């Protein structure tokens, strides 16, 4: 699985409007909802489910990155969206540092294997220093898409 296969490129938010964790999650779910045509009720329920999951254990994995995720019955196929912040977001990260790149992943509750595959793809790429640096420097959706394509090429 390639990163470009799971990230909804139309929904990318290159400059997040919020610097508060829950509002960032809502903003990213809303962006996916707008571009994936989820029902409005689903976006609210999905954001609530992601925030509930985040409250159980932070997905701020360190090095300026967070990967909030949830498996939910309203989702039919795994989909991710990337959001970037220049100011940084408090995600209660393991390293206590702000988060600058957020990968939100939504997966169907009925297919945990697909969720794990998508998570593995995201984490594999986030381990790369260059990829994280390019994301942090990106100011436009096009720059983020370019970083994703480059990461996928490096994985070949």
C-alpha cells in the first residue's frame, strides 16, 4: 500500500486554522467530509469518536507528528487526511513537543486488517526524517502531495 492510496489529496489542509487538538481533529474530519461526501451527521460522530479515542491515549508519537485514528461503522474504506500547522499543536505527545503534522486516519470497523495496513504505511513513512521535514516546510497542498509522492517513490 502506498501513502497516496490512503491519503485523500483533495482534503489536505496545508495550514490548519486551529492550534487546539480537538478543533484540529474536527477540522480534518470536516475536510474529509466535504471531499468524501460523508453525511453531516457522520462527520460529527466521526470527530467525536476520534476525540474519544485520543482521550484514551495520545496519538502524538513524537518528532512533531500525530496520527489520530479510529475504526467506525460510518466509514466504508480507509481514508486519511494530512493537516499541517506552523505554530504547533499540543497533542500530549510522548516527547512533550508540539505537533506540526497530523495524519488523521478513518477506517471501517468491519475491516481491521485494512486499518492496520494503512497505519503501517503511514508510520513507515513518518519514520523518515526527510519526509517529516518536507511536511513541516510545506505551505500548500501541492507541496504536501509532492512530499507524499516522493515518499512513495523512495519506498519502491
